[in-house]
C-alpha cells in the first residue's frame, strides 16, 4: 500500500471512528428516550388500573379488567405471589409471564419492577413493568407493604423499530460526509501523484540494491527531501557495492576451504539450530545436500546424545568440549566431535567439528584382539612345554617308559610354536607390504596337480574321495606360483580337516571376466552364516578344538586372503551347515 492510500485511509479511519462513536451515542440517546417514554406509559396504565381493581377471586371480572388494560396495546398478566398465573391477555410480544422474571421479583420485594429484554421473534427490545397488590376484595387498592402482597400485575410493551427511525435521521449526515470525503480524495490524489511516482522509483531502486544491482538512481537538482533521500541511497549503494565485493571474496575463500575439508564442520545457533554446514558434515549424516539441514534443529538431524550434550555444554560457555559418536548401524563409523563456543555481537552459538576416527578405532581393536589371540595361542604350547619339562626334571628322566613320550610332546609343541611364529612373521610382512611376489604366467593345471598329490596322501587314510574337474583348455594366470600354491594347499587342508570320513572333496576351475576362479568344494560340516564373514580374521576358528588338534595356527585363511588380494583377486566362501562348503579365489588371466 503506497503513501497516498496510507495517509488517506488513516484520516478516513479516524473520521469513521468519530462518526461511528457519535452515531452510537445518538442511537443510545434515542433508544433511552423511547425506553423512558414507554415505562412512563406503562406506569400511567398501571396507575389507572389501580383506581379500579377487580376481585382477583372472580375470573370473569379479572378477565374483563385485564382486557381493558390490554386494549391500550400492551400485554397484561396477573400472578399470585406464589407464582400461579391467574390471567394473561396472551403471550403476544411479551412472552409468557413467570414469577422468576426480574420485574416480578422486584415487584414482590419493592412494590414495583422494571426490565427490558430482547424478543427474538420480534427482533426488538420489549419493556416489562410490574406492580404488586395486597390480597384484594372489590374496592381494594393496590397500596400496602410488600410483606402482605398477594398479587402482581405485569405489563409488556414492545419498543418501536429504533434502527429504522434512526437510519432516516442519519441518512443526510452520512450523504454529506461521503460527498466531502470524495472531494478530499480527489484533491489528495492530484497532490500525491507525483510523490507516489518518485517513491515508487526509490522503492524499485532499493529492490535492485537488495538483488545486487547497485546502479545509481537519477536525482532532480533543487528538489525536496525525496531528492536528498535518493542522493543518500546512491552513496549507500557505492559503499555497499565495495563491502559486498570484499565479503563475496572472503565467503568464496571460506567456502572453498570448508568444502575441501574432510572434517565435517557445522555452526550451531543458540537455539540449537544448524545455520551452516559443509558437504563433509552432510555426508557424515547421510544427506546429499548441505542445504537440506540448514535451519533445522540439530536434534532432528543428529540423534546422538553425546553430541547433543557436547553442544549444550559449549553453548553454556565451556571453552572446548570433546566427545565421540558412532554414526550408522550396518557399517558404523566413529567420529571425534569437538564443540567450541562462538560469540557474535549479542548472539551466541557453537562450532562443531567431526573428525573420522573409524580406522583408528579399528586398528586399536585389531591390536587388542591380536595381543589377546597371540597370548592365548602361545599359552597352551608354552604351558605344555613347561609342564613336561618340569616333570622330566622332577624325576621322569629316570623313567624309560615315559621320558621319550614327554620329550616328543615337548618337541611337538615347540614345532607348533615355530609354525605359529613363522605364520605371524609372514602375516606381518604381508600387512606391511613387504611380501615379495614374482609375477609370471602360471599353469592352473600344474598348480592344482602339485597340491592335489599332497592332499591325496592325507585323504586316503581319512577315507575321503578327492577329485579334480578342469576344462580341457585353460589359460594361464598371472601370479606367484609358490604363493598361489600356499593358498590352494591351505583350502585343501581345511577341507580335509572338516570333512568326515566318506565325504567328497572336489577341486574345480573356470574362466570368467578376465579372471580364473579356482574353487574347493567339500561335503563337510559347513560354516554357520553368522561366522562366514569372520573366518578370514586372524586366529578365528569355527571348530577350535579340531583345528588345534590338527596343528592349525588359525592364520591360514587370513594369510590366504592377503595373498589373493595382492594378486588382484578375491577370496570368498559359500557354505550350508551340514551340507558342506565351497571356498573360491580369483586370479587375473595372464596377458
């Protein structure tokens, strides 16, 4: 709404308020005058009725008496003080008389009662007037105190249609007002036309400035205050243009820095809403666009209680608060959260930084598990060696029947320690990237035959059937022959170890997508689904007792996985408990 309409509407509203107040005041005066005149008319009728009261115990006489009063255009009702209605000229405009009406109650207590109520059927107010009379006989008067009252005369008179009467009186006044108002608006419209045009130009200039267009607006020399305002806006536009350029450069540099950070950064307002975040913060929370979370409460985006507690502590004034959170359920990721308070003029907030420490926590768990597993694996053979050595020193050396058996047990556990140590050293070299592999074309048939002969010697005493299934023509693979032989031999040893007597073991190979996939299938005990992802971990065994009995170290599959991955392949397993397992690994075809 422009200045012209604002100023004129303000004047119009003021005039309307004054006229409405005067109109309401006049209407009330007219209504009060009509009300007082009506009550005076009812009082005169009541006074006339008091001069010739009937015998209230004679119904015909009472009816003639009330009919005579009603002839004056009023409704008449007579009631006993007990509330019994003796006669009524008809409900008409006044409604049915009731002893509980306020005018009747006043008449019983004071001798006279008045009231005015709205009648919905007539849509106008009705005057009610009531007077009391003592127990009367023919010729009795209405005088007497209230304590001896036995009868009440109530009369009702509708007020005239006050709105119609008053509208006829105020129509000329409102007509004159509208004529004057139209004249004033026409004069004001001419005067404000030029001013409105100039104000509209200033508004458009301000809108251009808000949109980033700082071109100056034209001014008129020797003009009024609006020209001075235009010159001031032009000077402001020049300064704003310079400031915006500086701020834009700083913002672009800050955005580039924050966008390239791998840490998630967010600025939290005092009411715990996200007012800024970089792309890394959005990716950490699983959102595609940082704008999706800006302006939203932090509680809706991140539901980690530790993170929310750190933000609350930072907002309360603590210098720096550190915490650790875990995001995700299927593949959880750990983050170190650091919150620090910031103060900008009268507003306070906090800066939140999330640094991923998932790999650090994984390495810590690996180190802890490694120490625990190595300690556990070394404890059994060391305990056996120590126990049998102490037994020999305690006198078993003189026992020809047992000393040789004790020494063989010590040698067996020492050899297990040696194998364990060798596997640990090999695994550490592989994980440290020190495994030396000589890549050259390797015949798959020769690789399988070399391992098959060794496995066949172990399969015969265990009553196991060992077979090979290969295509007639097969391409060579690119890899280290000794390392690949170690992988295949480990898979065959596991199949021989976990397959009961009478079972079958098959070695097969196929070529697909530039890789040769070698598989070892058995009809053994199988591996539960929940353990299939963990069997490639160090020292993890599905059947620990059987593995140790066979001399296994628990590192074979872990070493095999690292060797296959060093060749650019992948080691996997499919297994069903009670039906058997199928281990397979892929190696690239030699070019």
